[in-house]
C-alpha cells in the first residue's frame, strides 16, 4: 500500500524532513473515498451480526425466547446469554491473566442498560436487524444505582494507590490567611468518533483475520488470541485507516468476541457494525466526576496548602478511575498537599479512556480553583500562576526535563493581548455582549515505550517503512516518512509507509500520546542501520563503483550516494543497487533495552502496557505543558456563550511536523470547547438508559462554534523524552480548555460555573 500523495500536492521537497510542514499523506485518500475502512472491506459470503442490548439497568435475564427471531427470513444464528462460546478470559492491559476463567461476552447478569445480552446473525443486515427486534427477553429486575448522586451509591472506595500526600495539608490550610473551597463537576462524556465501531471476522482453520479499527493492533490481537487459546501469530488485525479513536479503539470489546465466535460457529465471515446509539454503551466514555478543592494561601497569593478530594463513577463489575487528582500535584509549588480519589460503582458500562483521561477533569478543578483564588486575593490570574511556579516537580522532587510553562504563559499572553484585560468581572463589553477573558494551564505526562520497525531500500531507490503502528488521523504515516527521509537522505516522495496490521513489526499503543515518540525512535534507529549498511556495501562490495575511489566515507542526500568532496563520484541509490545486483536491503530494529531483546521482551512490549515508562521513571520529571487564553462573548439578554477568540501556547518539546502538531492541538482545543459548552451524557433516571445516544442529541461543537484558534509552540528539544526530542502532542491540547472558558465566563458575567457543561441556564 502506498499512502503517498502525488508530488505536486505536497509542497517542496525541503519540507520532507523532520520539522517540515507536510500535509497528511492519508488525508487525500480519506476525503476522496480512497481509504478503505475496516467495515468497508470487501469479503465474500458475509453474514451480518446485530446486537440486542438490555433494556434494564440491573438484574438478570431469566429467559430468551428466540422462536420468532429464528423463524424470521434469513436468520442464521441467535446467540443467547451464557451460551458457551468456548472463550477464556484474556489478560488485562498490563498482561495479567486470570487462570483458565471462562469468558461469556453475553452474560445473563445485567449490570447496565445497553449491555449486549443477545445477538442475531442473518444473511443480510436488514434481516438480522429485524430478527434482533423479535428476540423476546424476560428479565428479573433488580434495584439499580443510576448515577453517583444516588444516596444508595454511597461514598464508594478510596484508591490508596492514587492518594498523594506531603507536608500537613489540613493544618496548613487551617493556618492560611486566605482559604477558598468549592466543588467542581464534570458529566459523562463520549468519544463520538465519526467512524463508529465494529469488525469483520474471518476464520481460515484456526487462523483468524479481523478488520477492525484499532489504536493498537498488537494489543488487540493478543486479546483475541487469548480468548480463543490460539498462538498470538494466528490472529491478524488489519487497521490501515481509522476514523478517530480518542481512546475508544485501543481494546477488544465484548462485541468483538461475539462476532468472531459467530463466524467460527457459522464457518463464514461475519460483519458486526455497532450502531451509533449502541456505541454509547458498547464501551465506556469519560466517567462523571466531582471534586472538592481547598486552597490555602497568603494574602499575596502564595499557596501554602492544597486539599483535594475527588470521585469518579465506575461500573459495578470493573474499575476504571477517572483520576481527578491527576494534574493537581504537578502544577504549582506548594509545601503541603493532600489528594485522594474515590471510585463509586453505579450501573453503567465500565468507563474508558477519553482524550487526556484524568488530567482533563483534574485541570478543570484546579485551574478553576486558581482563578477563584486570583479573585480572592485580587491578583491577575497569570501573575498568580507565575508566583506559584513550580521550579521542580513538587510530587517526585525531581527536576523537570524541560518545562516551558512560564514561556507558554508569557508568550501566549502577549499574543492574546492579556495585558489589556481589566481585572473586574463584567468590566469589558461590546454593546449587549459581555466580554470575558480567561486563562488556564494544562499538562500531560511523557510516557515512553519501545517499538520496532522494518525498512527496505528497493532496487528503484524507493524505501518501504513498515510497522504495525496505527494512524487514526494524528499523522503517523507522515512523520515516519519524514523521519526515514531525513536519516536515509532520500526525497520523502520515494518513501512508502505501511502501517496498521498486527502481522507487521511491533508497536506500542497509539494512546497516552506516546506513539509518535516511540515509533519515530524505532524508525530513526532502523533507518540509521539501513543507511550504514548501504554505505558499507558501497565502500566494500566488489561490484560497487565506489571501490576505486579510495573513499573511506560516503554521504547520502537527495537520493544520491556520494564521495564527500568536489567532483567526487555521485550516483543515485537506484544505480548503486543495480551495480550491486541487489533487489532489496532490508533492516529490522527495535528500541528495546539490551536485557529485553528476547521473545518475552517483545511480547510484553508490543502486546501489553507492562513495559511503558511513566514520566518520573528516570532522573527527571517529563511532561508536556500548555496555557490557554480564551475570549468569550456572553449575550446579556439571552445568556448565550460564544468563544470568540483563543490563543494557546504549548511546550511539547521538538515538533516533528508543525502543521500536524498544530492540527492536533486545535483538535484537542475544539474538543475542549465542546466539553465546556455542550457535551453531557443524559441518563434516564427511571431505567439508566442513555437518553441522548445519537449525534442529534449528544451535542458536539461544529464549525460554527469554533473561533479562530492561534497555537504557538514554545518547546525546545527534550532528548530525555524521546530519541528526536519530542514530547506528547495528541492529548495535552484538551487539558485546561474547559477551565479557561469557565474562567472567561466568570470574568464576563461575575458568575462562577463549576459544573460542566456551561449552558445558559446555569448563568441565570
Ligand atoms: N507530533 C509532532 N511532534 C511531536 C509529537 C507529535 O509533530 N513532538 C504530531 C505527529 O503528527 C503525531 C501526532 O502529533 O502523529 C500525535 O503524536 P502523539 O502525541 O505521540 O500521540 P499518538 O501518536 O500516541 O496518538 C494518540 C493520541 C491520543 S492518546 C488521542 S486520545 C488522540 C490523539 O492522539 N486521538 C486522536 N489525536 C487524535 N487525532 C485524531 N485525528 N484522531 C484521534 O482519535
Ligand atoms: Mo488516548 S485517550 O490515550 O487514546
């Protein structure tokens, strides 16, 4: 597969190295219909699976009457709860696996409304859909906890591992001359990727091929292999193009087990397309959170204490913490600190990771609270943040590898015109529009992982770059071509990148904003080895034209290999390959540490999260940083809120492709605007059903909601963070946007909204 655009569409070749502003190679294919998505894969003899989801929030399925469904035209198979599909539980993300436990993807125990309880497989989608409607299910209902404000939900449980403490926060708070305390809340939120979920599953004997959009082909292949007790290599996940994931496509879900099991039972390929409404419960979105933050400070705004207590909802059957204190211990210098997070089980699907999990709601609380403190002590909110600037990581005590948050605040503020802000709420207006200016900061950790790559230099001088890593729109194809082009000294036009297939070399998850750093590192290492091999052959092979030049070193640039002196021999790589009589020079390398080069090391690194290094694993504390500046206009009569202007400054280290990184930042910011003003999963209090489970009712920002957004990079290369000096880009953009908007709304109106989304009713 060649995902490259014609030369004419890509600007000049000098852009083709790291740091160049190339457009995404897959962009044209995606918008012209040239990209084949998983569910569009043409596969002969497809049968169609349709999920039946529970209509109660808690209880048991006591009877499934499939007679009517079975008699309907085209029905091939009905799967009911507790049918033994022969599956075993798979490992968790870290590779821990329960011993020999059966796995029932359809369970008679109902833990949430919308849980898959049956499935119908038919000759056509229409027939399966109709037959699914005819499955009669009898439930025994139990009392359910619909949301985490229900008194029955209780306080849940404290997660000790997430507690952070130093100094004596309660005493220091009590002794502080200025104290503020408030509760902040965020609702359930959903990924709503434009490409919904699903898969096509096909068996050949005990080999399983799956076309499924995936943020992590290797990790998901492992799960499927473990469910079926197959060797890892028997499962192949193919996912070259993905229409957005935002955290929701990194795991195999129950519907994947259902489709693959049905395909095995029927002996023919099965397609299962999760419908848009079903996506709201086929996997979890961002959990609802609440948090109380108390800040103790001097009259001059210097912090003495932070006391933070937060909670997030989780499922009754599994835990996923949306950690409200994920950002709190990192942002400001403070001598006394205490944070705890609780999990409250309710009858929901297990929540999941959604762009910047934890950091996002955490920053909403802390950065709103800092604005409240700024007003309590009458100090400009930017100035307050600078007064409390953390010169090293207050939690680990380690020095920052790089932290250009001061520069982000200063340069972002300058670009925005912050110095022209008048401090008092309701002091700026444009006719009937109240104007508010707000600021907030964000952060996301640098996670490091190993990956692997394969490079082929071909006879015509073109180069294949091959990895099982994925591109869901972030730009992986493009930055890998740039990395290989730079190292190999070939024009980016002659590079073909192939991704998105678990049978290709191993890669970490496109999650935690770590893929770009990991996989550019692997491609850089592999390309360097390929280049060395090419030069070695050119110098030493008997058939090489360079043998007679007496050169002991050669350079490679613009697709040519040359003796580095004026008038020295210079030939194209293609001509050298012909002279050498070689069809291909192939190199495969990984970035695993020495001690982990064996098969176990590979399995752990590519198929689990067990080898991932956190931000303080080494001597430094490593994170991306940002500062957002927002202008809102609030209509004084109607209370409507528009974001009219934004400037955001980022420290993400070195940027591999500024055009793509800027697009990532803007994408995150747009999701943040959406979160601040629109997004809110609404649950029917009678039965736990997600009411607004479609794109008509679950509101997300559209073009008309989005103002001009200026983004600025203030980063410098951070070589502790990654081989090329970049830090993560994909998630940090959303962090801090919602509080910046809430702070701007306070400045405009004098009204502090502490519960997202900031809808006009909350301004009354
Ligand atoms: N980049 C760069 N310079 C850097 C780091 C990154 O230019 N120093 C650019 C590159 O174009 C790279 C991209 O930013 O491809 C993202 O890199 P990185 O921050 O490493 O993130 P990942 O590749 O691991 O991608 C995952 C990340 C996450 S976790 C979510 S959630 C998210 C995101 O990316 N989901 C996305 N961005 C998304 N973008 C799109 N279009 N769709 C999604 O679902
Ligand atoms: Mo991103 S939520 O880590 O896939």
